[in-house]
C-alpha cells in the first residue's frame, strides 16, 4: 500500500501528528486532526472520497507503523 509506505518514511510528520487521525491519498497528506469525523469531512471537502485513514500512534508505539511499512524487520 503506497500510503502506508509513504507514512513509514515521514519521521518528522509522524512525530508532529502522533495521536491524531491522518488522511492520505497516494503520497499526499490530505487532512489531520484529533477527531476522525472531522478528518473525513476535510478529505471530502477536498474531493477525496476514500482516503487511507489511520490514527498515528504515540511515539512509543511507532514501531508498529514502521514494521507495517517494511522499514524495520
């Protein structure tokens, strides 16, 4: 999945947005915020009906994202 690989490479972004919902399409951040409903509304307002959406883990849980993105084994 392109979006997950892209998120895995965005170290500064993941740290900045830890604990927030993020919406991504391809290799582009569409929206982010503390509430899923608002992130989905922002995405739709930008014309993105079905973004990849995930709640970024707190920094201590970051290994899960990195492992899923193939950045660590």
